[in-house]
C-alpha cells in the first residue's frame, strides 16, 4: 500500500506540530531532517513490522545518510519510540483542548473519541504496531503508554466530575482507554485500515462511555446494531 502525498502531508502536520512544541519547551529549533526520518519511518514500520525493519530501510525511505540518522537516533527502536511519543503527546494535547471547550459530558465523550480515531486515518497501520509493542512490559514504549493513560484518565475524571459533580474512579477511565487500545487492533486486524470498523468502534465506544458515565441520560440506541 503506497502512501499518497495527502497521507504524508497529514502525517507531516502531526509530527511537525509536536516537534515544534518540544523545541519551544527546550529552547531549540526543530530539525527537518529528524522530522523526515520519523515521517517516512511510519510507513516502513507499518509495511515491514519491527523485526523485519533495518536502519537501512529507514535511511532509504527518508533519503538521508547514515551519519544524519545517527545524529538523531540510536537505532530503529529509538525511532519507533519517538513516533509513539509524538502520537500520544499530540493526542493528549488535543484531548486537553477538546475538554476545555466542552459544555457537556456528551461533548467530552464524543469529541475525545473523535480525536482518538482520527489519528487512525492520518497515521495508518503503524498505530497497530505501536499498540502491540507498547503492551510489552519490557518495551521502551511501555512507560510512555502508562504515563499517557494516567494523564488521560486523571484529566477525564476531573473534567467529568466538574460537569456532573460525580467523583469518578480513575480506573473507570483507564478501563475505557484499554477498550480503545483493543479497538485500534481491531481496526487494523488484517494489516489494512477499515473505515467500516472504525465507524463501528467509534459509535460503540461513545455508547459505552455514555452508558457508564450518564446511565439513563445516555443517547438511546448507540449500543444497538445499526439498521442495514
């Protein structure tokens, strides 16, 4: 599956946004060479998997020298870890933005769910690889996964409490985040993106979250099989 220029532009926008934010925090400048390695490596990892990908594959895809590569990364795992950090940092940023603007619990649930699944469209099958790798306790990705889930669960619990006056157990939120992870694997189950499965997961996740948080005030019919 070839990435189109539009696909690369969408990925480039996500990568550059996060790298620019990091550069501002660190008082430095964003490296375009580093960004291009990350952007093109997503496609390579998605197509070849982690085990079958070599540094040379990443060099060829990004059209950079070995010297340039090792200026920014130690190895291929360092690249994948950087991609994963970009994925979760950008998602947390958008989660915060959506929750600050939300006027209701339904807004929070719908908008954050949309943010999560929109990344599957822009980033593609590399999401499945990262989700599987991050679940391994000895992976370099695992600590980032734990950190992101803790932050997201705490913020979601706090914002929902603000709007409902209910003190939600953060583990409830983490449980819903675990569901989202499994949905990511389901959407790319055969190694290809499925828009039909994404829509099925989006609708079901909103229905589950509303039922858990709002009970009888949840939107009717969200957990019923759609009429064909």
